[in-house]
């Protein structure tokens, strides 16, 4: 199953037709909390504006230091990644920066893969694998935090969507061996979730790829970001 939203902009372009809003609109609310995060994480809200529901990722309520150092950097970084990937059906749509401390993208109904109620169908993991490979090949980017099941959304239609690109890296500058290695990190994360949910459908090649990467994982620590403990995080 590969779902393409109607009237999507081309890859790398934000949807200029999407109605936007400003900090003053957020201040008027109402805001529906999705995740409070920790001291150095953004707060996530659902916000309805002009008939459209949005996810707002906002550092505005954090301390001055977090808001103006960590927050500005991470919002700018993630917004750049989302605009670069805009229009791809498995990434957040119509992204834009509300201000220096917040970004927004269209809200999608669904459950993250960490949620026990999420029920990925037989096409979900093959679609997720294709999505990640396409991001690598045509987006020139690796996610690097897909082991966190909270960063993979199972939409109401059963399609995968990748969330939270704060840890991403561009790969076009990388020499071939390094690029292939970081791409394998992303794919091994997909296979981790596949093995947890549907091991009988993985096949020997994916199982072997996951085992190879698991043997290497103790050599590095790509686990979370500032303010977050090791392990899964809330949906972003």
C-alpha cells in the first residue's frame, strides 16, 4: 500500500496554498496538548486554524536558554529537513516555521508504532522500508532516530509516516562507505520494528541485516537528544 495525498507539491517544496498562522493565533488558542516532553524538548500541540488541523512543535514555553539556544537550533534544523522532503506522502505535509521557536505541519490521524493499539497491516513494513530507501536515494537524507517507535506513525489508512527529523543528516557530501553505513542504521531500525511485529514476514536477508547492525550498535550512541533519556519518546 502506497498512499499519495491529493494535490501534493513536488518534493522539496512547501505547500504555499496551505493557510498559515502566527504566534498570536497560538496565543488565542485553543491548543490541544499532544506531548509535554522534558525540560529541553518542544511541547507538541494540535491546533485548528481555518478548517485545518496542525501539529505545532513549540519551544516557546521553555526557559530562555532552552528556547533561544536549543529551541532555535532544532526548529531551524527540523524545518529545513521537512521542507526538503515536503510533498513525499510519508513525511509531514505543508511544514512551515511559525516563528523562531515553533514549527507546524498538517495533523494526521493515527497511532505511533509504539502504541499497542496500532495495527500495521501486511503492507505496512514493506511500505515503510520503501519509504526509507526513497528518502535515502532521492531525499539525500538519513533519519537516524527510527529505532524510536514513537517516530513512526501508522495512519488511519494504515500507511507509514516518518516523524521527528531533529537527528537527521544530509548524505550527499558523504563518501560512499559512510553513506551506506548510515543508511543501514535507518534500515536496521525498520527491521527492528518489523521483527517485533511480524518476524515471519521479514525473510532471511532482512533478518541478517538486523543481526549485523545489532552487533555493531554498542560501538556508537545515537540514542535520543538533549533532555531525553534512552529509549522511546512520545509521538512527535
